[in-house]
């Protein structure tokens, strides 16, 4: 995390260390907590440490409630291992004060980017919002509602311009079975958690919430980032809450550079009634991805109008990949027709590590290298040529990419987007999905069999321990 720096008036004595972490400087100071940039002396990496200021609480009962609430965030985020959610590394108590050790994020939050009119294109914004939607869905599937999605709580990394959801301080466990005895937490009587202009109508009314409440908040964020204007407003708290409950936002189409299709999908996320919104963050992510795919097609125009030997390509795909083995020629040709033809110059990335996406690339000509970044070092994994596929596993789980794929010479590929295929040709999409899942299952079974052979040979520590 990378919070706002403290004001000079708030500065206090900075500790030399907290636990095993050497403090470098203070990077945030609030009424109830302080945040430091520190160095992990064991793992040798920068971290952010958030520590509770117990001197702000009176009485043991109030102090214990504050500690329980503070550690709630660590328990939540510690169980969410996702590239676009800020990671929690450690938790501890020193001199009676609890602290959380978190991933240090070098970047700026979307609130700051909106304020400074940072140069992001509408397509870049849509792509980043879609990644946040997928990460939210990841949390929702694990029984977690964020309840405070807003521009200030989405960081965009400086180095690779990827998003991170931060601040799960008021998140709620709505499915305790997903977290064992972590507990669901409870709100104080009369307390409505959230930030007024980003809260859903049902959140304002104090009703029971589900994942659609976070979808509304993400819709508010999307509207504001795309247009530069807030959909709701008010000069005081009551006026702001009333605006969310009753006002219809100004049509996005009245702002420059926003396509009609984008306006429709954002306005659906902002529906007052939960039943009229997207029913999950994943469904919202699908809508964003479909809009983005259409805009990318328009942007590329005539690029990619190449021809290729379909029979030869079909033969190569069947020979190399089991998930294509039982497709008929016509089914594979239909996949080709559903694909977008793309060309990549040497050094251009087909897939960028850390991004979310559901596009698989079938290499028609040229070659690519698969690589990853490990502790700042570039590690080359493999080189692939004509007839190869890359990115197919992301079509199953929509999780962030674990490696980059870069053209090492001029490369031509067919880009097949699973979201587009699933919406346009669900029968064919289901067959591809099932075949990919079967292939993954075979890989897992082979790995399990190898492990059992090692166990039988008395070597359990290799490949499975």
C-alpha cells in the first residue's frame, strides 16, 4: 500500500524497528493508525506496516474493540491470494499495539488520477475496471464483501499500471464457511459502513447486503473515472445519501469520448434496485470485456487481414493440443471465425504478466517467448512457434496471467476471447471450456501419480511435500 503522507503537524517520533522490520520512514498518519515504509530484514523487501494507535482509545473494552476491528482486515486479506488485491504478509503485536505487514504499492490511487486528469485512455480505464471486477468476484466467491469500493481504495501501480484493491477495513464475511472460525464480524448499532457517495441504496438503508452492493459501488467508480464527474452529489451528508437514493445520473453519453455501449453497461451497474443490476462482479466484468473487445476491433480496423492455410493449422492444433482433438473441422473453422486476427511486431507483448483476461492466442506464423519476472530478474520459460497456443488456462479461471508472452519476430495470431465466444456461441464455448478443464485434470492426475510413485519409493519430499 502507498497512503498519503502525514502532515507536518501530525508527525511523531518514528520507531527504529517494528518486529523484524526496519523502519525507513513514515508514509501515513491518521487519527487511529500510522503507516510506515519498512524493510523486511529476513526476506529483503520493502513492506508497508500499518500500526494501531492505542493512545487514541479510552478504557480496556474500547481498546479491545479497536484491536479486534484492526486485525479483522488482516484476517480478511490474508485469505485472499490474488494479484489485484493488496497482500498481507504478517501480523503481530509489539508493546501492546497490533500491526499488519502489507505489500508496499508504489503508485497512485484512482482518486488522485481523476483529480490530476492522468492520461489514461477510455480503453485503458475499461480494462483496469474489468480487472477490479474480476478481483472483486474472486473475493465474493470466498464469502467477502468489500463494502467500501471507491477511487481512493483502488491503487494503480506505477511500474506496470495494474490495479490493486486496498483497504478491507470494513469488509464483511458473509459466508463464514469459507474462512473457518474467522468470524463474520459485526457492525455497531446504528453504524452504516461505507463512503456516502459510493454506497449502494440498500447499504444506505441499512439492509442486508450481497455482492450486488459492491457492483453498484464499482459502477459509481467507473462512471466517475470515465467521465471525470461524480454521478451523485450533495453539500452535506443527508443530501449525498438522498442523491444516491433518488437521483438519476447525467447520461454518460453527454461526456466526450464515451461510446453508447459503454454508457449502457455502466448505467446498468448503477440501477437502484439490485435485481436490475449485474448479478455478480463477474457478469459486470464480462460486459466490460465485451465492450473493450468491440472497441479494440474498431481501433485495429483493417490490421490483421491476413490469410492462412486452415487445414494445416487445424492439423497442427489437433496434433499438439488434446483440447482440440475431438473438434470437427467445421467447429475449428467456427473458432477461427470467432477469433480476431492480430499481428505483433518483434518485442510486442501478446500477453502481459499480471493482467487479467480470457483471450487465447493461436500462433499462425512467427514465434514467441514465454517469460516471467522473479525478484526483479527476467526468467525465460520457453519459446513457441507456429501451431502453438498461449493463454488457454486463463480461459478457465479468469485469474491474472502468471507470465508474459512476447513476439521474438513478426508474429501473426488468432486471438480467441472466451467471454466473446461464450456469449456469441455458448455451445461451442462450453465444449472448449470442458476440453480445457479435462486437459487440466489430466495434468493434475499425472502430477498426483508422479507424487505417489515418489512416496512409494520413499522420496515424499520431491515434487509433492
